[in-house]
């Protein structure tokens, strides 16, 4: 054992975080002179209006307590209204401050923006908000020129004949019905949202599509993050999302009978049946090959998608790494090494691996970490083992989801993320007060700068080098 320092970050730095909630269900679209706002259940996207570049996302980390219902930009004061089931918020872009309002009503069905400010259609009638003060006045007088968002939506897909047949067909021949439009008359653009498809931008002058906006994962929970072929792969039970180094997102549905998508066919077509039969728990990419650990054994994915079974051991392979000429497999029954055709068990001096190895991570300095019951084990290049018990960790629980980059090892601690600096032997916790949008984490992956975190319908990227300074 060794001394440690436990550090709690406790300061939310939005510039270190980038959240990508699912755009399967777009609930509202609105614009300011320089920004495009897109409301989805897990937050509000803020994009640059001219280039569609993602700037930030407002999420639970910013104080939005429930799934988002509506958003509407009010040019009279330059503020954005955001509503949920029981709350209404006001976001000022100039100050980047989100504050909660206290209106004399509970449920908001629509938000109307007129020349004299914002109107709210509620369970007790229509209210007009004062330009500055938090004062709401019930009214029956509504401006003729008013743009409604929500149940009273001013524009609908069938108002635009060039959108016939009012659905999109993707490359897998799946139809996505259009369910929301927002005309931006200043730029002569029409934003069209479709179910499970994101937003397509049309030119109102020509009636032709110009751009597609579809960031983040599907609404399912991502269960694995893999770096293969220079892209990140976020795999959910029935969907796979990829992100390339240029920031381009691709989405594929992988239900039984779905056609494979472009760029997906050669690599993953053979994996779909394997995923359904045995579940893929761990992936180790090496050059043009990848080793796959499943619920029953080990497979090799070779060039052109060729799949070969290497081991059938009847045990879940939870983690994979290579040390020298040996491939190490973490299983529920222990740690095993595969050298050539020989498979043998590795035992640590603390007798922890025999109770199961549930995740494996390797740092840039050559230290290998194993997630076991009650803590971690490390193994260096000389064969020296060390037992590491994280402060405050439940000794009856295994360490899942290990990932490492540089000298830092990350894992899901059950209520957030723990980061262990192996060089300085210090600990940091990353939780809700630091900017983590969800306590429920489904997968982790670290590269040389970012920690990628997934939860239901949400991918979050943390600049951990800046956060952990």
C-alpha cells in the first residue's frame, strides 16, 4: 500500500466538457442572429448558425433538472427560454447564465414569441412575460405576428410541398417520418427534423437539401466504446454510432434483418450475428486485426472482416491486453495468458485475480491494470505486482470499465468517475458538481486528451488534461 491524496474537483468548468445527447427525438428548433438552438430530451444543443459548428450543450450539469420539452429564442432581450415538465429556465447567451424562473403556472404547452416578448400557453391560460422582470400577466390579447413553439407550432412539414413524401429514407432503406420544421427566413433555410434521423437543412429558395445535423448516439444505452480504423465506435444493442477525427458522425441500425450501411459493411457485418449470439465484451485492436472477447471465448477479426474463433472456454472474456508475445484475458474465473496455442492461468501474489478480472487497461508507460473485487492490481514490465485499493471503494464490488491514457487510469465508481494518476499516486473524483451530466455510466474510453463517457442517450467528452490540472 502507499499514501494517497484524495482531491475533489467540485468546480464546473463548461469549457472542459462537450455533451452530445441523442437527436433521435428533436422537440424544438429556434435561432438567434448567430446561434441555432436544438432541444432534445437530454439537453439543448447550441450551434453556430452560419456553419452548424457545435459550441456547447446545456444539460443537467448546467442545472436543467428534467428532460427538455421546448426552447424558444426571444430577440426582444436576447434570451432563450427552456421548459421541462415542471420547470422553466432563462438562458442569457451574453453572460452564459442559466436561471430558473418562478411563474404562476405549472405546465407549458407552447411558447409564443411576438414583437413585444414571450407568451406562454399554460394549463390556466396564456401569460405574457415582462421584458425584464420575472412578472407574468394573464392575457387574451395575442399579437397577430407571433411564432409558436410546441403544441401550437406555427409551421408544420405539410406546409412545404417540396418535402413530399414527408419522410426520409436512409442508406439502410429505413423510413424516418418528418415531424417538425422551423423556417429561418433571415437565411432562407428550413430546418426539418425526422424521427431517429436528426435535422436536414433545406434551402427555401431552391427547395433542395443542403446539410444534415445528427450528433450524438441513438437513444439506447451505449455498452462499448472501441477505437478501430481511426474512428470511435459507440455500440448499443440495436445501434452503432461512429465518430471520425474530423468530427463526422455516422449512424447505423443493427437490428436483425437491417441492411449494413456504407463504411460499416466490411468491418461489422460478420459481427452482428456474433454480438447477438454471445455478446462482445472487449475489443483489442492490433494493426489490421482485432481480438474480440465474448461471453463464451475469444475471436479474431482479420482483414476484410474475416472472423475466426480462437478459444471456446465457456466463460465471459471481460478484458483484453497484450504483454510481449502473450495475449491476456480477464474472465470471471481468473486471468489467463494465451501464448501461441498454449493457454495458462496467471496468478497474482495477492490472490485477487482468481476471484475474477472484470476489466483491463494499460497506460502509456507500460503499466497494466486489472479490475478485481474491491480494487485494482497493477503489473509492470518487470513482472512486479501491486495491489491498489481506491479510497472509499466498496470492497464487495468489482471494478468495471477501466480505461487508461498516459499515466491516468479511470473507472466508474458507481456514482461518478474516479481518476488515478499512477505517476503522482493521486486520486480525483469527477461527479455531478464537476459537470458529469449523469450518474449512470455505461462505458468509458480515454485517448491522449479526452475521456469519453456514455450513459443512456448521451455521449460526453471531457478534456481531462485541462480538468485535472
